[in-house]
C-alpha cells in the first residue's frame, strides 16, 4: 500500500526536520544522508514544495526548508502529495458494491488515515534518534 516514493518523501522530511530552523539543506545532502537517488529526490521535493510542506531557497546558500515546524506536519500531510495509494480514489468505496464490504473498507481506510494523521514528522525524528541511540549502545557493548 505504501510505495518507495512515500518512504523516500518521509525520509526527506525527517532529514529537513533535523536541520536547524531557517538553515536550508541542499537536495544532494539530503540524498546522501538518507541514501535516496538525487534525481528521484528532486522530483519528490518539487511535489512537497507544491503542496506547501517545504520551501526552496535560491542562491549559493540555498536549498530546502520545512515550511512549518515538524511538530505540526503529520505523516498524512506528507503522504497526500506523494500520491500514496491510501489516498487514491481507487480505494474509495464503490457505491454499487456490497454494503457490508464497503463498510469494512471505509472503516479500515478511516482508521489508517487517522493513525497517519496522529503521527508528526517530529515523532519520526525522535523515534529514529532513539533507534540510532540503541544501535550505538549495542555497538559499544
């Protein structure tokens, strides 16, 4: 249900959230840090910019910034412009379908969207930091 595009887009936003507020990060740096092919990342950043989730800064010190604080951007916000299958109209209930099946699909999709809307980009940063801390601890043992 989730694509590589979705995962790469979220990883890019997490990397931007790690950056000091107001300091742009170039796409090549994001690509290197998150192991994302740069041409693909550039396409994702255009989609995220058009959706108002990131801002681009031109010039020698330019790059990309989050358009809002990471604790206000949700995973659902990020996935919508990335064309996540979850938000695709093909998953919407068919009015000519069996009502009991339509009801189950509707409830499942609603629960998934609510879950994604409850997780913020800042939560992903914290979880990633905690995982990295555990890995560093295990390496030192």
